[in-house]
């Protein structure tokens, strides 16, 4: 099954959307399903051009999913604002 996540409204801004992997054992992780995550968030209008996507994964570390032209383009360390 695809990854599940929740949007961290209090940490998200116009410049950065922050999500948290819900770590459902029957589902892929956000890390392992990044293409689907990006595709879904773009389709929902939550990742307009230029908005960063950061996510908390199972160890509660913050990392960035790089998005270029509306598609998954890799990973980078999270940027703390």
C-alpha cells in the first residue's frame, strides 16, 4: 500500500509544506514512496512551484524531498527555519 502522511499545519508556511510519515506498518514509508507522495500533493494543489516539501520520518528527523517541475527529484537534509 502507498505511504500515509499527515500535514503539519503549525510548521507549514507558504514557502514550505511539512508532512509527517504516519508509519503504518502495512504501508510504504514516505521515503520509499516519494514519487507517489509528490504526485498526490501536486495534484491536490499543495505544492505550487517553488514551495519546499519537508517531512519527518520514523526517527523524527526532518529531511527535504526535492521537487522539480512538479515531480520527485531526490532528497536533501531538511532546512530549519
